[in-house]
């Protein structure tokens, strides 16, 4: 029987270094002769993703509840692909997942954190969530900050607070204010630990009943 792959998610506020660390993780896994696949949410290549892209680039306006549900739908539409990859033993590294969608949506006025969780209830729970933690004040000094809708300091502060409310036993917090290589050493160690300790899959915010 093929051992299933690990679902590993990197989360963090904008400009925390998620994409760089995801790319390093994929490269390390492949160089270690382990099957690995990188996914990123939102996936802007789908029909739903194209609507999200227009919103993020400020070329269209949508109700806060509607855009939240589109973000969630984008994850649901790719769930079958994630399951297939894991089932055949491929490790899936994900740049943003449900936690981002919830943390960002709940940072808006009149958007409740628990309501935001409901649309993602039942998605696959990651084996590991690495939260790259950085002070939003420091993050805004990094390149290209402010190029999209959500990249403003006050919102990022609320987003960080929301992230921390979503922590569970699968989370590990890494100080992302350090150099890229220092962060990578921690990320690499955590990824290896996750690969060594894969448990039966379960669902987000539901009892452990999910199966492939």
C-alpha cells in the first residue's frame, strides 16, 4: 500500500516569505527523491480564480460575503486534485489555504470569524501548518508591498491577530523576521518531522472522519 503524501501549508501575512519558503521546500523534497507538488491559493487559473484576481487587482467590486465564498469555492474546486496527489504518495506544499481566507475576510467590518470558517468546514486538514510570523510594520518595508487590495498596514495587523486565533495542534510558528536561510532551516526541519509522522487524514473543523 502506498503511503499517502503529506499536506503541508505555509501561512503568514503578506510579504512574510511564504512563496520563497514553499519553493525551497519543493526543491528540497525533489532533490531528496520525494514526490512533491506546489499549489497556491487563490489559484487564479480557474474561472473562479479569475474573478478573485479581478477583485484583488481592484478592477471589480464584490460584497465581502460574496468574495469570501469565492475564495472558499476556489479551494473546494481543487480539493479532488489535492486528494489524488496525496493518495498516490505525492507531498503537497500549499502557499496559503483556508486560514488565509478566514483571517483576511474576518478582518473586514461585520465579518464574523466563525461564520468565515463555516464554508471551509470539511476541507482536508493539513498535516502541518507553518505560520511565518512577522510584524506587519516590518513586512511593509519589503519589496512590492502594497501592490494589491489587502496590503495595507492596519488590515495586516488585524489579519495577524486572526491567524493566531485559528492555531491548533497542527500549527508551528516560525520567526520570519530573520534571514531567508535561517527561516529555511526551521521550515526544513518541520517539513521532515511532518513526513516522518503522517497520521490518518481528517477534516478541518470536523471530527476525524474524512477518508479518501
